[in-house]
C-alpha cells in the first residue's frame, strides 16, 4: 500500500536516526575504541541514516515483522563427533530450526537456531516450540530495524537463567532480523556495522577420534582437504589427551593446536595437564573446567603456562564482564549461536578486545545460515587465527543455492545484502522432521 510522506513517517524516520546515534554514542562510550575504529564507525552513519530514511519515508513507510515461520530439520552428517552420537553410537544428525521472518513488504530474512543437547540444554523441540509459541507471537508487529528492541522483547518473554535464557532459540531470531535488515537496506552485515570485512577465513580441522588408532587417517583427511591447523577434543582422560596432542603436533608441527575440554576436567587434573600440554606445543586450552568452578578458573589462570579460554557459560555480555572482573581467563572462544545471536556476540567481541583478551573464532558445527552469520561476524573483525567452524567438515547437505564449501582450508565469506546467502525452500522439505 502506498503511503504519503507525512508528519508521522518523518517523525518515525527522525526517531530511527536518533536510535542509531544513541547506539553509536553508547558503543563509543562503552568500548573506548581507537580513533581509526571510531572514524570507520562514523563513516557508516550516512549509510545507516540513508538506509533508514529510505525505508522509513516515501512509499514504503516503517516496516514491521508480519510473519515468523519455523522449520525443524535434521542435516545428515559424516565422520564422528561425540556431541552428535546417539545411544547406539550412530551419528544422529545435526538438528536445526530454520527460521523465516517476513516483513510487511514481503521481504524475507532467514535465521537458524542450532541446539546440541549434549553441549547445552536446548533441544530441537525446545527451540521450535519456544520460537513458535513464545517469541513469534510477541515479535509480530515489531519494527524490523529495531533489533535491540527485539532482544528486549524476547528476554522479557523468556526470562534469564544465569545469563540469557534459551540463547540458541533467540540466536535464530536475531540472525533472521539481521538478514532482513541487510536485505532491506541493500547492505552486507559488515557494511551495516561500519567495518571492512576480509574475504575469507582460515579454518581449523576438528579431531575427535574414538581411538588413537583412528588419528593418523583423520589428520591425513584434513591435510588432503588443505587444512594445516587442528583443534582437538580432550577430557576426561588426561593420558589419552596428552598422547593425542603429542601425535597431532608431531604430524602437524607447523599448525595451530587448539585443545577444548568442554568443561570435562576437575581442577587437580587441569593443573597437572596444562604444563604438559604447553611442553608438547599446544597453543591454547579451552574450557578446562565447568563454568561453575569460578575459584578453580582463578587458580588455573594464575598457574597455567597456556592461555585459558572460556566458552560454555559466556552467554550474555553481562556474564562476560563479570568473568573478566573475576580474572577467570585469557580469552573467549566466540560463537553467536551460544549467546543469543549477532548483536550480543558482536558486543562480546568488543568487550573481549577492549579488555585486551584473546578472541578466538569458534562455532557449534554450524550449518548454512548460522555459519554464514558467524562468517560475517568474524570477517567484520578481520579475524586472522584459524576458526573452529566445522559445519562443512561434518554436515553433508545444504539448504543454500550456493553451499558454503571450504577450499584449501579456507572458507569464503558470502557477498551480498544481509547474510549474503540464498535459501532454497525446496531443499528444506526433504530434511523436515516431525516433532
Ligand atoms: Mg568449546
């Protein structure tokens, strides 16, 4: 429907511009970024303002969320990864809730919630019903451009736990709204953020052998695909873990070696393991203890010759600030799917960098849409270390017109508005599961 440019539209446009100015002001105040970063952000302001004015005036008017659909699917997988093993040892498949958000002008944004019940408490059933029954009804009618406001609404309707409640369900909505914003303003996400993206990311190959006898073949497979950097899943058996790291280092001495314990050690074991891992040449140890072992992390960080990263438990920016104040870690393994989506994940990276800590690019075996969102975020921060984005390593299908396929251990960042990808709805149907 055509709407004249009137007082109400002009007022909405001005309000939108002030919201953007307000957010940039807050961002500057909180992040104390360099002059160069500040200028880069300011240079994006006209883009945001013109995008806002373009959409909020003239024939289009302010745009609102008209409809949210959720498609629970399972991607078939290859290889062995402990988080996806069923009771009989078979890989269960990568569960995902694909989210389609339609604006009132018909523009569509795509998101994806990617639960792994063996990694944290959300399931395909819970993310699907949470979005369908609790989030979609309160978001329909909300202004598309106001993503921060959408976060406030979803947090009011699914309350916090120790940090954001049901962050994986919320991440899918956040990603879809970012895609929608990009498509409506004809900007990529790094452009919207006022950041210059790098064109591709270096990847790390995940090693999770059931037995050390399987290790050489797995490393060879990674090397044949062009990978030179490896991340290993360790804990609970320190002897097995040290031998695993020793063998990987021997086969790939030049590669970055990243060990992730997923909270599987107790403090005594972690204190014994870290000097030996450092001696072997492991570069970093992620999540050695459960996140609830606060004093354990404080001691381990003081004692460890290896940098200690946190992952599980760093759910909201507020959690992260508290963990930094408590001096628990040397850095954070990021993943937008863990912490409610791109808006809080971007904030977490800024907080981490402002605190002078390490930021490592990680993921949750992200398929298609969640992977594209993660790539856009890390590329926007010019991330140079190997990224543990192993979706393409383990997932066998894609719902994209142009699937994201690594070449020589690197993954290109999709170009174009929003997430830069095209979802083919016909490819969703064969993967749908009945809940
Ligand atoms: Mg981890």
